């Protein structure tokens, strides 16, 4: 067991039963000029987590612990993307645009 500093009390982490799951850490969602930014999201707040996520990835990789990445993706022609998602919001950059 590893004790991870946390609030309200330290968290006991059992590496034998733990994986790091990284969800949607895609540039298009978290960088200025990307789709997330075009939706009006404050991506500066999202950018702040990048160094912590990178450090966690490095730790898990060094220890040989499992890492699972997820990402949102669609076929190049967007045939598998729901039309409502393509029309979502009023972004200056729509899904599928360069």
C-alpha cells in the first residue's frame, strides 16, 4: 500500500489493484485555438492540469503500473458522429474543421 496525501485524510492506494485512467487529454480540447476554446471553455484552467498528469504518467510508467487512455474520435468523414454533436453550440470552429 502507498499512502497518498489527500483531504480530508490520506488515501491508501494499492498498486496491485490500481490503474491510471486518462480521459480526453487531447490538444483539441485543452489548448487555446482548439475546439474546446471555440466553444468558449476557459482552456487556461484545463492547461493547469497538464504538468500533474504528465508526472502521474511518468510515475505509473516507471513502476510498470497500468495506464489507460481514452479519447474521443470519429471517422474522417464524421459518418459515426451524431448530427446533434456536430451542430452543438455556436463555436467558431466546428467538429471536423481544420
